[in-house]
C-alpha cells in the first residue's frame, strides 16, 4: 500500500488529489454533506492510484504498421 502511494506520481494524480481535497473542504465548509462523497472519491483516486488516476484511462495511440482487417460486404437484393 505504501509503495502504491509513494510511486507513480504524475500530474493527473496530483490534479485528482487536489481537486478531491478542494471539493471535500468546500462541501464541509458550506455544510453540503452530499459533496463530501465525490470529493473523497477523487482524493482517494489520486492518493491510492486507482481508476483513471493510475493511467488506465489514457489514450494509447495505435502502433504504426499494424495491419487492419478488410471488411467485405455482401449486397442484399432490392426485391423485398
């Protein structure tokens, strides 16, 4: 668990952590308790590196030189 918290930090994790803390503090400060759940969720995503904060939701471009399948279509008769 400590290894997961200490390693793999990038700007997305920091952004999730800061945004989650800001949402949590703002919801407690204004006594909007329903906002505490999303704030804690986003803060925990940044802290513990799960969800999109761990980099699983990032776009990975296709490798160059990959072969694409050619799709063949069959024409259906127009006499319906």
